[in-house]
RNA sequence: GGGCCUGUAGCUCAGGUGGUUAGAGCGCUACACUGAUAAUGUAGAGGUCCGUGGUUCGAGUCCACGCAGGCCCA
C-alpha cells in the first residue's frame, strides 16, 4: 500500500466538502476549543450580522478575516471561544416587512396590530439564517452556530435594560431634544432613510435674504448674513464666522433705503455682493436711486478678530429677550465662503448645525414657554408661527402698509406647510416674502432675491419638511469624552489611521448619543414617566418590572400583567400596556421610544452571556475582547457603541485589537450591487474554486483594510500558481517517497547539521519564514503572512530546492543523503500545512492527512496541533546570503547565455565564469556553493578576481545618505567629483581611508565609508551585474566542450525517443549511431559511458552502414540513430 | 459641506527614517526544459509613480492646493 496518496488531479471544492464533513463527524471545532480548557483565553467578539438578507461575497472576506486570527491563536495555545450572534432589530427589517405586506407605518395600529406587525418582523429577520449558516460552514468560519446570541430574545433585552439602568443611575440618560427632519403636514418625524428616497429632494425657488445685523456701538455698521429661510430670522441668536477666513468692512449704501452704511462680510464674497462695475465709482458721487452702488473696502481682518462682537436683535419681539451671549459672533467650523456672505445666521431650533454650534458656545436659543413651563420653538408643529410672532408680524404689516392676497391673522403665518392659497393671486405673499419686505423697509435687508436650491420634501405629503426640535432620549457620552479618547489610544487599530483619524476625530467631536427611535420592532426604552414628567422610573430587570407590575395591580392601575400565562416578550405592544405607579401614586406610562439598534450590538459583550444575571465567570474571563474585525463602515456604528458602553460603564476598552476592513468592490472598482448585477455569488464561487483559494486570494491580494477589487481570475491565479505549485511539490514527494518506501520518523531523522548544504539552507529559510509569519500574525497583518508563505513555497521550495534536489530523489538506492532529502522536503511540507492552516483550513487539513497517513504521532486535524514556532538554532543567515548570491549569479549567467550576441544554450557546457569579489566574505560565500552554481549553469569552473589580480576594474559611487548629512548644499559638487574619479583616486582612498576633494571654497575630506566601491566591469568580457554582483562568462568553445555539448544533446534526443517508444524508466536499450564527422565521432567515443548511463543503454555502437534509423535534429547537424529495446 | 482612505507597468499589488538606474506576480514576447509534464524554468519588452506648486543638494516618499474613486457623517 502506498504510504502517501498520489493525485493526478485535485478537486479543491471537493476537498472543502470532504473536510467539512470530516470536521462535523469528528467534532473538530469543539475539540479545538475544549483542547485548550484551562489555557489562557483569547477573546473574540462576533459583530452580529442581520439574517434578513442573503450573504454576499464581502461576508466571506469579513468572516475569513475573523476566522484566521482565532485559528492562529488556538494553535498558539489559547482557548478561543467564539459565540455567534444575530442582529435582529432595526429599520431595514421594518421596511422589508412593510414592503412585503404592502403597508406603511401609518397602517400600523390600524389595519395591522403592533403585535401582528412585530410577529411578522420576528419571522422575517431570521429568514436567511440557513443560508448564512451554510456559508459560514462552507468557508470554514469556525464560530458557535448552535448557541448564538439573538438580540430579540428576552434575556438579551433584559441585559440591555440593566445596562441602561446603570447609565440612568449614573445620570447619563436624559431626555432632551434634537433637530430632526419633520413633516408638519404629516405631523411626524422622518428618518434619514425616508429622506434619501428618490424624489424627496427637489429644486425649489425660495425667497432668500441677506439680512443686516446692526453692530452695537458703531454707527450704521451691519454684519451681513444670508439665509434661504427668512422665517428663521426671528429665531436668530448668534452669527457664525470662520476663524481663519478673511473679512472686510465695506463702505457703501443700502440698495433699498439708499442710506449710507458699512457692511461686514467675507473678503471672498465682495465680488458676489457688489457689482464690480461700480468699483470705480466714488462714494461721494452716489445719488439715491442709482443702479450702480459704489463700495470701498475700509478695513480687513480675520474671522477670529470678530469673535465676541455684539449686535442688535434683528426682530425685537416683546417676549423674546435673551441673555448674553446671545446676539454675538461665534466661531463655526463649517462656515465657508462658497455662498452667502461668509457669515452664517444661527437659529437653534431649526438647524442641526446651528443647534450644535450654539450648544458648544453656550448660546441660548429663541424659545417661549408653554403652559408646563417647557421651552418650545416659536413655530408650532403645524408649521406656523406662534401668536407671539404672529402678532408682531401682523402689526408690522399694518405699520408698513403691506398688501397681501388675504388678511393675515396672528395664526396665519405658516413658514412651511403653506395653506393651499392661490400663489398666482394678485399680491400673493407668503411669510418669507412678508418678512423680507419688513426688513427692506426697516433698513435691515441688503439683498432679497429668489434662490433656487434643492430642499427635502415629505414623501407622503409632498410638502417641504421642516427641521424641528423633537424630543429624544440621550446618553450623555460627552461627559466621558476625555476618557473615551484616552482609552482609544490604547487600542491597536489596523489600519492605524482609522483609529487616530476617523474614529479619533469622531470622539473629538462627540455629541450625546441620541438613543430614541420612533418605531415598533426593537428594544423598548425601559423608562416609565408620569404624564406631567415630574416622576419617572428606569426598569433594570424583568424581576423589577414584575414587582412594579404587582404594585400597579394592587393600586388598581393594571388588571393583570400582559404576560400572565404567556412567555415574557419584552417588545411592544406588551410593554406599552404596562402602567406603573409612581412614588407619589400617579400613573406612569412607558416612554414610547425604542432604542437605537446600535445599542443592541454594542451591548453584546454583556448581553450575549445574559450578564449580569448569569454567567458572570464566563463574562469576566472573556472581557474585553482581544480581537474584533468588522467593516470600516462600522467605525461610528459597532466600534463606537462597543467602546462607549465599555468606557462609560466599565471604564475599560471593549476590544484591544481591531481590524477595520475595507469594501469588496467588483473588478472594475465599482460597488457591488444586486441591482447592477455585478455582485459575485459566494456560493457559486465556492463551488468553482473551493473555500481555500477564495480565502487565500482575499487575504493575500490586498491589505484587508484597503478596498478589494474582487476578480475571479485572481482566485484562479492563486489556485493555479500557489496551491497548484504546492500540490505539485507534494505529488513529487509522494511519487518518490512511495517508490522508496520512505516514512517520516522524527526520532530517526538525520540531524539537520549532517544534511546536505541545500537541505540546511531550505530548513533555515523555513525557520525564517515561520518567524516572519508569526511576527506578522502577532501584528494582525495577514496579508504579509500569506505573501511570505507564497514566496517561500513557490520561489524557494519548489523552484529552487526541489529543482536542485530532484536528482537526489531519483538516483540510486536509499542512503543517508537521500533520506535527508526526503526528511527535509517532508518537514517543509508539514510546516507549511501548519503555517497555512489558519488561512486555508480545508486544504491544509487534507494535506496534513496525506502527509501523516502513516505516521505514529498524527493528530486528528492540523487544527488540533500546537504551533511549532521557529527554531533559531537552525537559521543560518550566512548560508542564506550565500544561496542568495548563488541564485543571483546563476540568474546572471543565464541572462548572459541568452544574450543574442552569445546565444549558447545551457546544455552546452562552458569553461568558466569570472566573478569579481571585493572582500573575503563574499568570496567565501560564493565558493561555498560553487559546485551548485557550476551544475546549475553548466560551467566547469568559477574563478575569482580580487585585488591581487590586475584585471579588476573598480568603480565608485557616493554613499548619498551618509554624505548628504555631512555636505548639504555642497553635495552636487562633491558627487560630480566622485563620479569623475579613476583608478588613482579609488586606490588612494582605499589605501589611506580618506581623500581630499578640492572645491571652490576650500577642500573637503572624504572618508572611505562615505563612498561605495564596486566592480562592474571586466575589460574584454561580456559581463552582467545586479545589485553589486557581477559575472563574466567565458564563451570560448573548445573541441572538448563541444563534444560534451553534443553528448548531452544526444542524451536529450535519445530520452525523447525512449519516451516516444513508450519505454519505462527502468527499460534497457541498445543504441546504434550512424557515422558522422570527426567531432561527433570523438564525442561519441569520449562520452560513451556518460551517454550509456544517462539513457540506460547497454551498448553504444557507431555503425557506418546504419540506414534504417531515425534522423535526429541536432540543431547544427543531423544524426541517424537507432534504438532497440533489450 | 466636513472627516478619513485610496491613486505606482495592460491588470493586482510591494516600495522603514527622502538618496543616483522604482520592484514582484499575472498577462504579453522569445527561448529553454521534457524523469514534477494537462507541469516547469529563464530572459525581454512594458512606468509623465493622478496633477500643479513648494521645501530640499536630492521627492514615488515630506508640505500645500487641486483632480478622480470610495466610506462615514451632515
């Protein structure tokens, strides 16, 4: 029986399926974890995918990346528990359900109950779980699929509630408001998703105003600010400038009142605000009513000089008076000079940027108080001004005699959601226009014009949306900003820039985490409040909720628990049905919001173990994570929520190492999408190429954090070039090992130092490779590791070691040298299976089985082995350098032989090569492998030219990095001098160790180490050189060399004939050759023994009368030969 | 609009701390090998290092401003 199975063809997808089956049957994954019981843990957190869609090829990337480090750490001796998980809540699920049912949000609670709706969501969200599990298995991602965490389960939600409760107890959970898109016509907030639907943004013409804000303490001086929403001007409470922008004061006249004034604006906007034709006009020539208005810049300053400037309130409405620092100039990081005046008007209630900027600078906004004393904006939810502003505007209309299409009452000033008045009616005016006219009349408007821009509209009502403050619950992340930043610096980010840049900047500009979502399918906010908002309660566990329910039942607020006789489902609508009793005995209702799904996933370190209610020991042993990996798009998603919760509640990082991987694009660099049809089906790809080549390609082709241009041809190339070469190497080994009945036995192996030089070299290279892979993997650099493995396998092991060692395998009987060759090749292959096993888990396990089929000490799987590590004692750098020289010299000789002017094939032996050597070390290193070089390039001798020979011609180059520091600007002169040196100067600096270079402004002394001396020329010879190695080839052909060449050619032709005749390797033959010229005849007689040995010929006869032979093409001549099988 | 990433041969990618002539694989061309053979080896051709300025004796590398593609956030 064969010890090592040989394969004609390898079916990689089949290997994937077979090994997967083997793993399942033998429970290998579990064993790989249980094996390490008691060992140090290496913790990995699975970022939960959502199973409501089918997995794509990019999931293969993400999951392979997760898998390899877990496998690697397992080999290294850690216990790596990997719990799978599913993300189940969120808007995409809701939208999918709505699409399938053909309903909208408005139908929920009407045509479909919340209960039915949520039931539908629950069914939908796990719809493709089977496909996901299938892919996970097929690509070899080892993760516990039997006991995953699922974010909709009651235990999971309970853990979330306890976390929220802890935040609440730390006063980090509060109710506030945020500026959100709001549809006044529909009376509802809109998600950004709804806003991004096609057709939502439309070009509309709005009245825009450049308003004049009068500077306090200066006569007729105004700050100009532009807005496309004049209705927000009564709510103005500050103006923002860019600190580094240039601003000017310009003397001019108001175009509507013709009054002289000084305008303040960005310098870059002068051209837009004034007509350049008026530039030459003198201010004194101006007559009221002139079309061209002269202007003159009278001062220039930076934005930062304006900080703190105070101005008068634009609309001094009684009831709207604000304390300092309202009505001052502040800094806004987003201010540009691309439009407007370079100064931005801020209204806290109606712009997210405005809100953020004003909060940052502690500037109050314009609000009035409702009956309960809460701040409310001056525009109501129907989209019209409150009477406080309405009265003011109505009065101003009268005062200025403004005629409109109708009489405006105090309740008629809609700012959006205009009533359906006829816009073509005579004197039609909307609120924006009325405001503009008032401003014009009061010398407060510098410019009023129609402006066309893109503005979002409500997809249901087609009316423009309003940015409006809506109530929300927040986590006060800003309170922990410094700590978040500080702990982030301890995280090892791959790539680093994502941590310092994208994530770091995000933390630097942190705002409080808006937790509220007005939806149905998600984790409910566990906060109950009295109707007047004076009392509230945050529930932190199911037990506590039940206790409170008991109290409420006792009080008579509830008849019974909504879960009586049912399984506890903490979703809506059940939680909404719960009315609790406050400390003062009032009814408390649940705050209707759900929480951001990102809190679900950010809480997985705790909730996956139902901590703190269960599994405290497991949680503690597995926190924080040593490693996580997810797409870079998760930076502000999962990476942030993990980090935020960990820092705020546990004063810890949630993960120590993280890879943020890039996207998988199609081969042209476009985003893959099912719609465009360029998405790659992972199942199809797996079926065609198997999992290993796919994983290997994805990890080796580009760094995972760069986007991957996925190309199937690349997968094919990896398979052919890398896996194919490795497989060939194995087949080669198996073929001969079986013939020789070789079985590897470590205890009987020839000690490495007694093996051939070539063996020692490849073993040394192997150890170097192991160290390299280990260091790359410890640094979470998979790409570097895979590339190093490929280089070793293809270039060193297959193309050099196997090629040069081939003859040792097929010659003669088993002896120590042959055994050493087998052992060496075997050890390389076995090591490779382990090195590669994290990346190509199926193929390597298969190869491991093939290699160890007859071994005594084999394990069930490569994945159950212990990492072998590099044996530093087997690394021989000197030998590696030596071989490197030999490889380069061989390559140079090949290159010379191939030179069209020379054109001598390798089979033709040549007498010698000359190698200039400038030091003893190089000479020794080359000499060491002289035999190898000689046989590789078919030459008889290597000769060295050194200082002792007068043939050696040296050349000299400046050592730039060294000289640059010393010389600086004088470099170019010195370099020119050095380049002009000849024999004399080189000899001088070599002898004295220094030389003096004359320059125009004095002499400079150069030291030997400041120049590089090499030899690149041998007069009269054909030379080739590469990186300091130079070789000359003696192309003289003597008769003897020619004869040998002929003999070798003949062997080559006869071997072909043997093959054509279908002879077996061991078959013997007799050769008859027709007589030819003297040279050929001599070759035949002189090299007869050689020819016979090579061709297994018992006799070689030169026969003058041979006529029925085969005519051989010997390149330069023809020869008749006859071969007979014995 | 802001932050971040990417841009090097036809394609996919390498190119610490600036250093004279920018590398690899695939593909292409030619040759070799024919006892790893539906393999393999060797060599050759192929580059405005996205552009424009700047710093420097010297820039693919550092700086600034752009351009193109991408991600995230507004």
